[in-house]
C-alpha cells in the first residue's frame, strides 16, 4: 500500500474528547515553508537560553525594559542594568549593575514598566500603598514617587505623548503624570471610564489612541491637547470585551492582544486594531488557560518576540501553562521548562528585552539573566524536552495495521562527541485515541555527516479503530522535523 503523509505542523489542539483530537506540540514551532517544498509543514526547535549574567540574588525576575539602548531588569526588590565588554576575539562578557541605591521596590509580583526616554517608571501592583510606583533616571537613580497628588495605589503604567498613564486600583479612574515628568502630578489630571460600572484593569496606547480596559469593556480616548487633562473619550468606540489579566495586554504588529471576556463569558484571547474585538484562541486554548481557575488567569502575562522571522506572542498562566501564538501562521503551541525538581512547568521566562542586537531574558526561578538564541540547545544548562502528538489516523472506522512509520528529520548536524553526538528520538503509540500510550521505542538519528539517515519504525501492530503517535526528543542539537509518513493496510 502506498505511503501517506500525516500532518505534523498543526500545533496544539486537545479536544474535550481526546478521541476527536489529542494533538500536542511542546517546544517545537510549526513552520509552513514559503513556496513548493517536500513538505506542507515542519516543526522547528524553539530557541534555547544561555546564562550570560547573574544578579546574585535568590529572587526571580519581575520585569524588564530597555531605555537608551540599555536593558534594565527588576529582580527581587532591586533594579539592575546590564552592560557588556568585548574582548579582542569579539566575545562579550555581560555584567549586572545594581542601580537601586538605597531604594527598594516593594512587593513580590511581576511589575509594570514604561519609559519616556529619560525616566523608567516601575509599578508594583501587589504593593498596597498610595505610592506603589518608582522613577529611575541615570542621573538621579531610583526614587519612590511621593507627590501627594499621585492617586495610588495603581494597577500598572504605560506611556503616550509624553505622559505616564496609570489605572487606579479598585476604581474606574485613571490619571496621568505631568508632561515628561514621572515625579510630578496634578490632582485634576484624571478621567473616569463610565461606559460600564466595571473597575479598570489596564491601559494601553495603540495607533495614536489610548485604550482603557475594564473587566468587561474597553473604551478609546484621544489626546485633543489643551491644558489640564487632554484626553477625551470616543463614545462610538466602546466595545463589550474586557481584560481578565492586566499583564496579558500587549501590542503586536499594530493590534492589541489580551486575555479577556465579556459579561458572563469564560476568558479567551482576543485582538483588536481599535474596532470590534476578534477572538483568536480556539476552544482548546481557552480550556487550557482556564484550567487553573480565574484567579490564576488574572495573574497571566504576555510577552512578544521573534524567532527566525516568526512573531510569537507568549501567554503564561503561572503554575498552569504557557501557550504561544504564532502571528505568521495562526498556529498555537506550548512551551515548557524544567523546574528545580526536573518536573515540567510553564516556560520560565518572565521578561524579554531587545538590546545590544540580542534578546535578553529574565528568569522565574533565579536572578539570572539569559540570552535567547537559536544556537543554544539548553535552558540555563538544563535539557529542553520537546515533543509532539499527531492527529488521529483511521481506516474509515475499520481495523488496520501499521506496516511502517517514518519520520523525516534534518540529521547529520549534531556534534562529533559528547551529549547529542548520537541522538535518539522516541516514539510512543496510542491504540485508544490518545488516552494511553505504549512504552517508548527509540530510534537513532545518525552521526555527524549522515544527512540522509532514515528514522523509521516497522511493524507497529494492529489498531482496532484509530492511532495516535507521540514523538519525544531532548537532545541538545539542531532539530527540524520535516514530515511524517505512514504505510497502513487492512
């Protein structure tokens, strides 16, 4: 019987009924080639993380930002800049510098950060104090905002048109700083989101307008200039979708993306360019992010970066999951890391800063600063477990046998010696629609220079109705799964 292909670049989709779909994709990015190739879709390894500096504090990263070309990270209760030197061979050495002085950033949760070119504003939303915000300047260091007209505590901060903008906690009120001065405020420079009685959650600029999100709605404002509060609400732009997690609101390619919902709705992931919100998450992603309950969803955060030209939006629900949306392909996949006890956990990256022509990242498990790179095959020296599960195949509801299964992969690029020099990939088979899987069957992937090494599993047995296949690999090598072919018969 001729071989047929099984699509592998479909991404994550676990249905409520695994018999419909048990498809998973972890630490592998679906890739759809440009033009005519030997495959309709492949799986490419996600970037690894190399440690480049350490803040030497036993506390996780709470946020990061770039200002003036320099990256800054909040780790524990301190603010650090990251600088580097280059030796005669072009090798960089990165250094962290505590720039907090005697000041301490209270709280323990993720912070919000915004900058106006000369000032960085940091907000600690879990610090229940009127002055739960700080301003950093290179010349003046880190100082806590103390202007009596600062109407905190606030939930976050963003920046537009020379102003820092803040949503007040447990309120429909939001306010601004003085022009280009995050330390000065006027008690009259505020506005209220009044289209719905829901409390504010987040604020974000987009395409010249400012969008103010409550828990059930959002409304746009326009800076019309003039003295005092220059923002006016655009009543015709009010939309009936709110934000469920303030840190999930992020701008991507001229659109806003966030985790949210309308009244009496379960949270999903939406996008808008200023008009009617569009739901971009399938029901399987909604179920995944909500599996820890609404309290966990409210702590979710989003990050944006690019890998090999693919714009990726990463949503992490702490202790629950990390799910990634590929803007280029419209597919979803998951990311996982290994915790201190070698158990899987959501991706450990808590911030990504583009500086010095590289992507520097903060770490959930330590005060380390990492470099995100396609040429790194570990995360801080720990293995990256990558696996994917195929959609089910069947024979029109009739029993069938699998004579051979072949995985086509890029081989022969592994190191000459050491870990990864003799790589293997492992197959598990499900005979019951993805409910359970067989013990793993390993296959060698070829030594260096063996570019056409065949990876196949013959005589996998008889299946009563359908079959699912799961492939696992944790080798520290370049990984590209090109296609999967199967030969079945009655």
